[in-house]
C-alpha cells in the first residue's frame, strides 16, 4: 500500500510498547508482501478501524479538555468571589473578627432585616465601596459608632456600644 497516512501510522505503531491486538494484526498484514485478496480486505478493515480509533481518541481528548476548561472557569469564578468577599471584609475592618461572629451577624441580617433596612445598608455599602475605589482601594475605613442592633437588626449610633462614655 502506498498510503502516506498508513506509512506514518505504521511507524507510530512500531514504536508502541504494547500495541493492541488489532494493531499487531495490522502490523503483521502490512509487513506481508504477498497478501491475497482476503488479506487485503482484512488490512483495509483494520486500517479503517485504526483511523476510527484515532478519531475516537482525539474526540475523548477534546471532551476532556473542554471539561477541564469548564472546571477551570468555575474555579476562577469561585476564587474571584472569595477575593471579593475577603476585600469586603478588609474594607469593613472586620478581619480581626471571629468567623463564627461574622456568620452569626450575617444570619441575623438575613432573618431580621426589613426590605427598607436592606436598601439603606446597600446604599451605605455602595457608598463606601465607591469611596474606596475613588481613594485607590485598599484603604480601610475607620470604625464609626454605627452598630447593628441584634434586637431590631437596624443600624444605631451609640457611643456606649464601643465602650466610650460621655464626660
């Protein structure tokens, strides 16, 4: 046979340490110079099967690559969200807080905040983020006297909440 693809593939098959049974049969038939009509038919079938196996291998590799890229995009999105959450914690000067305390405060926020409260909290947060971006982020804000009441879930300004007493 004078097929360039087959000649190249035979070279690759000879280099394999453990060719499959079909590949070994292909090599034997290819090396036989006195092939009859029956052997030519078998050789043509084995060549066709080898081409199909090669296409299937490429398809599996492409599918694996696509899945890997999808997982990479998901991981990048998850990492980006974690970075944003960390930046928000840094921005609000909460990095020294206990994780359980932060989670409890967030749960309280979810359970007790009325829609109007949430809108005012969003406005305050958006304003702080805008100031941080304008001032060249990551400058942290100073603690203010604003605290969230655990009873009402609303912001309150109370100097006694920080341990400050009026003279």
